């Protein structure tokens, strides 16, 4: 991904201001958005863009917006060259906006959203980009006012849900659990599952447990035990074959996990199934 745009005096105060604007262009191909501690807005600024992510195909037009909360990563494929204004807002800036709104700054989070329209976000983003391209003639006060206005709007319209601590969204959780089910017999890595969810590996561990009540590793073990029990009850396979089919490294590994999760051994499960 290529970035155009001056890095000038406004950057010198960015840690305090907590806002930065860039204009990004990229050729068609594989795209990756790395996990960073800032919240990000991506506003499509070019001709229609065709592409695909893990869930569906899309066509972005001028003004379509993506909102990425802090810590979120993403991957997708662009079929066309792309151009977008990327606005980064630090958690400190959102905390300041929350305080101005009389809200708890510790709950100043944002909800992840894709391909939506919001005229107010567009207006502020275009103004910030125009000011950047002109060399910031409005000065720090102008940029700060726009940044705070944008933060207040985001917190008012797209706050992170806090009925409980945020976990994976329903689509994220469905993608991860479906992938686990389809690949139980393979070596499942945390990095791969994090990529499926579109978050960093460290965030996946936290968010997955909030969503399911189980650590990722324990969830996988329990699903493998259930797969093994189903295969043993069905019959027609040796215990060693069942172990490999369910994703265990060997028969003894399956027996240990089954005894811990179900309280019985594979031989008992198979014997009970034959007795029915």
C-alpha cells in the first residue's frame, strides 16, 4: 500500500492531539490492515472498487466508510486499484471527547462497522484531508476542533456495546467456530483463527473467551472430544483412526482429553454404543 501526503508540523503534536490523516492508494491485490492501538476510519475516495473478503463480495463507491476499533486487523482482496482517506484517532482523543460529553471515558470504545454511509463523517473527513493537502492553513486549533467533533459523533452513533464486555461479533464468532469445525483434524493455530476473525491473536484470546466462556484451546479440545465420541459411537473405525480424524496427535492423547472432558475413556464410549 502506498501513502501520499505530507508529514509536517501537525505530526509533532500528534501524540497530544491524537489524530492523523493520510491519503492511501493501492494497486489491485491482497490487502492487509494491521492491528494498531488507534481507532481508524477508511473513507473510499476513488472510482468504484470491486473486491471480496472472507464473507462476501463487495463494490465500494465514493463515500463508503469502514470503521475499525483499536486493535482490529483485517484482510481482503481488491480487484481494482483503490484510494481512500484514512483517519486515525487515538483512544486518548476519544476519552477526551467522552469527558466533554459527560460520559465515562473508560467506556469510550467504538463498534466495528463495514461499508456504511454517514454524511457527517464524510464531511469531516474531506475537510481534514483538504486541510492536510493545503498544508494545514487552519492550524492546530482547526484540526483539533474537527477531531473532537468527529470523536463526539462516533461515540454518539457507533459506541461499543457495553451491556457486557465486548466479545467477538456474531459474524466473527460464526466464522471462527465454523472454521474450527471444518478443520478439527488439522493443526489449528491461534494466528490462523485470529486471521479468520480479523483481529490480532492477543485480542482473539480475550474476545473468544468473552463470547464462549472458554479459552480457544479448551474450546477446540471439547469440539474434538465431541467429534471423537460421535465417531466411536458410529463404529467402523479403530480408536487410533478416530483419534487422528478428530484432530488428536495419537490415541493416548484422545483418551486423556476424553477422560478429562467426559469422565470416561474411549473404550467405554464405544462399548456403551455397542450395548444399545
